[in-house]
C-alpha cells in the first residue's frame, strides 16, 4: 500500500482533534459549579409570555449583576482548564487546524464561551463549527491548490480567521452574561438563537465556498447570474448552495441536541433561515464591493456576514408571533431560489447536451 496522502491525513487529524476536544469538555463539565447549582434548562416559553415578562423579574439590576458575576467567576477555572487541556492535546497531536497564534486566540475564545451563560453547550457548538469548517476546507485540497483557489496556509486558521468567524458569537455570549438588562430568560433565549445562527451562517458560508470550489460544475455571480470561474468572489453554485444548507441544518441540529435550543420550537428554522439570508447577502457583497474597497477584507466580510445572521435570527425570534405563516413561509423562502437555480442548471445542461 502506498503512502497516505496529506489530503487524507489532514482532515483525519482535524476530526481526531475535535473528538478529543469534545471528550475533554464532556469529562470536565461535571466540575462546572453552574451545572450543579442550576436545574436543567427549562422549555422555551410561549411568545406572549416572553413578550409580557419583565426583563429582570423579581430582581434588581444590582442583584442580577452580582449573581451573574459569581457564576462567571466560578466557571472561569473550569474554562481555563478545559481550554488549556484542549490546546495541549492539539499541540501534542501536531494539529494543523489552527496556527500557533490562532490556537492562542482560540483558547481565549473558548474561555469566553465556557464562562458565559452558554456554558459547555455554546463551547461544544463552536468546536463543531471549527471541525466541520476545517474538514470542508481540505476537500480536494490539491485540486484547489493547482487552480489557485485554495485557502492560504493550507486552510490553517489564524487569529484573523478566529475572530472573523466567531466575533459575533463571542459578543452574543458576553452580552447575555455581562449586561444586566439582557440577563433575563427571554433575552438569553434570543441571544442563544443569535449565537447559533451566527455559527450556522459561517459554517454555511465556508461549506458553500469550499464545496463549490471543489465540485461546482457551473458557478454564477449572485447578482447577474453571469457564468464565472470557480473561486470568484460572489460566485455561487448549486452544489455549494445545497452543501451550505445541509451544514447549517447540521450545526443547528447539534445545538438542539446539546440543549442550547429546543427541538419543539421554531428556533431551528429561524437559525437556518437566518444563515440562508446572511450567506446570500455575503455573496452579493462579494460580487459588488469586495476586492474594490480596500478595507473590505475577507475577515471583515465574515464579521458582517455573521452579524447579519445573528440580527436576522434575533429579530425573527423576538417577533415570531408576528411572522405570517411562520415556519412554512421561511422554508418556502429558502427553497424557492434553490429550486429556481436547480431548474436553470438542468435546462442549461440539457441545452449543452443537445448542441
């Protein structure tokens, strides 16, 4: 048997590293004082109850701040231990998912998430994003390198990638932890939905881009539908779009599985829809302004992208009762352009075969 190629070993290392990270998180979560002190997350309240409830029921802002800070301080040692162990495992395994500087910044991000009101659930969801995002980046790596459209550093994430992808998620975690007015159950539910939507948006964006570059047979500008080469900023493909949709469903489903969202709520549809809206907006931004405006770097576009996803999800969730048609309308709005693009692709393929 010949030597195993690097295109095979790198995704394998990424998956093994992620499994190790999640294993450490699961093993150490019992040491988190907050898990012992509070009951399991309660079911999400009806929209009317959340709308009518006071922001901080039966507590003064001073009491809420004191309680929140006590919980954060009790969680910090565990957060530091988990992330230090994860970083040590990554270094020992010679991981190539993050650069050394990226690993340091990822450590800090992990401490923020684990210490926040999202706890280990938010941390695990972010780790899953890192795993899946890194894995799809490695798909057909050699082909993309030969075509000059591969990610720099072989796909390893640096500090700019860490914060370009997860700054919005970190802000959601910090807002629900450090701002008393946002520490109520209603607002924390909203911030949890926004948090998941931001990561679903970034994973969908990464997957669309990488799968489109690897397998896209026809790529078009999102603004004019003009055929363009794979890897062009703002280009979309049927293969990439479908893969991105599946990725957003996967990470949103994981968030529900670990208890960050409720299965029986419309939050899952809201997060997937918000990711669809945000990635569409990012494609338009890439086709029109990115590359023409000097300060509009890829990392800054990523921040805008995830921010759009978080805001759309938060607004929809806070006003879900006012959404006409509810989940059916959102699903229809996502499927309509996908079906239209599929029909267009089939028609063009048939025309080419006929000629």
